[in-house]
């Protein structure tokens, strides 16, 4: 028996977000990256060549971009949880990982970030 695992990835979608606990972070939006990896429990979309057989990543990107219009958020964990809840509400998604990154926090590291993974039961 062949088991196929299908994964959809949105990698490092960049938005400008008002986020952080420090006064300088509350003064202006900052560059913020969001990545999402979804494991699907639906049949192979390649066989039907139909968007109805998979997850439309436009909706995911639109949701993430919409976070730019939200009031100030304190924690990356809050953003990651909101995105995770959204993607897990999509039919056909069996599991998801959301990673957030603040790339401009420290000069001596690439980024600081949060990763959350959840499986539907």
C-alpha cells in the first residue's frame, strides 16, 4: 500500500506588523515573517486538477496579510495561534505548523521566532 502525504507550504510571507512588548516596538510597525505548513487529509489534487481537491493558499495569505490591520499585538505567540486556528478550520487540513519570525530584532542573529504545531484529533 502506498501512503501519500500532501503538504502545502507558505514560506516567509512578509508583512508589516505592530507587534512587541517594548516601547520602540509599539512606536512603529516592523517587518514580520509568517510561514505555514499544512498536512492534508484529502485525496490527491493532482489526479483531478481541481482546487476543490486541495486547499487554496490564497485564503491563507489573505488572512495573514489581514493581520496588518489589527491593533497592536504583544506576542508572536498570539499571531501564531490566530493563524493556526484559522488554517485548522479549513476543511481537509489534518495538521498545521505555523512559524513566525521577527528578523530585525538583533543585529547578531538572523531572527527570533515562535513555532506552533497542532494535529486535528
